[in-house]
C-alpha cells in the first residue's frame, strides 16, 4: 500500500466527471487500498478517486466508531456507486474536504440514502446509510461528478476557514464553529 498525493481545489481534474470502473482485478484493489491508507493518513473520513488524480468512479469511507451506529468504525469501498433513494428530509451539517484544506462549510444533505454499488471484487452491494455516513457518501459521489462541497454553499457566512493552531499558541475564544463539532474532512 502507498499513500497517494491529494489534489487541491484548483486542479482541473477535480472538476471532471469520473468514468465507471470496468476492470476489476489487482490494480483496482491496490488503488482502493492506497485510497484507504491515504484517507486514514490524512485523518479523513472519505476520499474519492478523482482526489488522487484517478478519474474513475470509486470512493472509500470510514466514519469514526460510534456505539449507536453499526456502520461506523468500518472501511467502505464502493465502486460505481449510485444513490438510488434519498430522504426528502435534508439536514444541515459541517463539512470539510481533503482537497480544500482548512475550509469548512454548512451543507444541506439528505438525512439518509440508499446506495447501490459494486465491491472492489465486482460483487453487487446495497447500503442504506444515515447521518454522517450518508453525508460522506453524498459528498464523495459529488466528487465523482466534479462537484465540491463549496458549490452547495449559497450564503457567505456558511463558509469559513480554520487555520491549524501553531504549536504553543494560546487559545483565546473557541471559534464559533467549534461548538458545531467540525467534521473531519472528506
Ligand atoms: Ni471532499
């Protein structure tokens, strides 16, 4: 496995529509393993193949372990994922993106989705996800279509920057957004 470099927001490859995966085999498995390793190394909870410069429809996700959610604490690899059902109920949540470091925003997403996909070995899978995992799937599937979370933001106050704290720097007031449980980037 290897850590791949992550593309940043001005890279035109992040704006292209990724192509369906047609070839299953060791190269695809190696790419998925690299994406999982890259996501974990960057402290992310999701990563889409275009973010590592591969314009194929593949995403990985892993939301932090939470006792109330049996889908948390697990690695997901979804090939050619498609949202086949989504709740009409939308919820607001804070998102970040490994391709847009230090920026966060409030984005409305469906509270739950049903995603149809293939496993890395080409086996059909269907997952009903809610909450944070549903949000991550929606964010990553957007990446496969060249869409970034900032595209969903309509009010300037819903997007802000949080620079990492310098070593030894004193914390004054907690940022207004700190109370909103800032999401790990995806
Ligand atoms: Ni992202």
